[in-house]
C-alpha cells in the first residue's frame, strides 16, 4: 500500500508538473502571438506613415504644379490683356480719363471694341475714343458691336 500511495503521489506530482509545463507553453505561445501581432502593428503603422509622407509629397508637388499653371495662365491672360489694350488700367487710358470726367464736359470718353467687317465676329480688342456730344453726328454711326458705349 505504501508503494501504491508513493506511486500515486509521484503520478500526481508528474501530472501537476506537466500541467504547469503545458500552461507555461500556452502562455509562451500567447505571448509570442501578441508579440508578433504587436510587431505587425508597428510595421503597418510605419508603412502607413511612409505612405502618408509619400502622399503629402505628391500632394505638395501637385499643388505647386497647380500654382505654377495658375500663375502661367494669369501671366498669359495679363500679357494678352495688355497686348489687346484693354481697360482703363493702362497708363495712357488713365491719363486720358483724368483729363475729363465723363459728364463734366460736352466731350465724353467711351470704350469700344473693334470688330471684323460688319461686326460678324468680335476680335476682343478695345479702344478709347472721345465722343463729342456737340457734334451733329452724335452718336457716331458704326457697324454693330464695333463700339460699346458705357
């Protein structure tokens, strides 16, 4: 009986040791899994940061190109407007306008647009001329759309 009891105790001890060993292995597996998951998360975050930086760089490049295109378009438009002699912003037109305010004398300044013969198509070019209200021919007869009075 003693022998049986000894064997049973040894068996119980071994069983407990094996259980502890198994629990430890399971815990180690769990820890390894969590560690792997954590490493994957870090890699994903690093990749996300890298992609965000790349996207920001591309966005910045895109915005710079858009700005450059906008500036080129504005410069082109500005040059085109200057070449077309448009607007009272031209120094000569401003000086003429300052000589006499419209309505203050019998002569008034008028902006007009040049057109093709018969006014069929507008060229977009502007001119400034004096309209003399004392003239018997006022208003001057011009082809349609050749002169636009204010």
